[in-house]
């Protein structure tokens, strides 16, 4: 269970990183992206 959770967190972090890079985003966009990632979890 813990491993699964860690994998989800890793994937979410990777998603967030790639999202940041592609958007080159403002703080508001980062906040929105963070909320989306948290919502997926």
C-alpha cells in the first residue's frame, strides 16, 4: 500500500514538473496545476 502511494506521488510530481515545463507558468497556473494533481490523488 505504501509503495503504491509513493508511486502515485512520484507520478504526480513528474506530471506537475512536465506541466510546469510545458506551461512555463505563472504562480496562478502553478497553483491550479497543484490543485489538479492533488485532486487526482
